[in-house]
C-alpha cells in the first residue's frame, strides 16, 4: 500500500482491493462499461456509492451513522488505531 499504516493481520491491501472491485461493479451497474474508462474518477464513484448506501439505509431502517461507527471501529482495529480516515 502507499502508506505506512500498521497492518496487524496483513490484510489491508486485500481489503482495499475488495473495495475497489465493489466500486468498479457499482460503476458498471450505474453507468455501464464506459464507467471504467477513467479510473481516476473512482473517488466520485465512491461518493455516489455512499449516497446510494444512505438511500438503502433509509429503505432498510438502518442508521448510516451507526454503520459508520462500526466501520470506524473495524478500521481502527485494521490500522492499530492510527488510521487517518476518520480524523477531523
């Protein structure tokens, strides 16, 4: 990976690849095969996915903020508490 974050179980690169694969599939479902023509736009795909996840949470009666709290706890374990994604 491009960072120096701890990786206690040596799975963080694999986790990132799984997330990338999920975003690629989401992009194809939403915009068709041309969605993959510019993977530099993956951050926009991620933002759209999070928005649609919020809609799914509404439909299922979930609280997105609760899901994010669980995700943060897992991320903290994955990065030995020094990950940078939930700061600020």
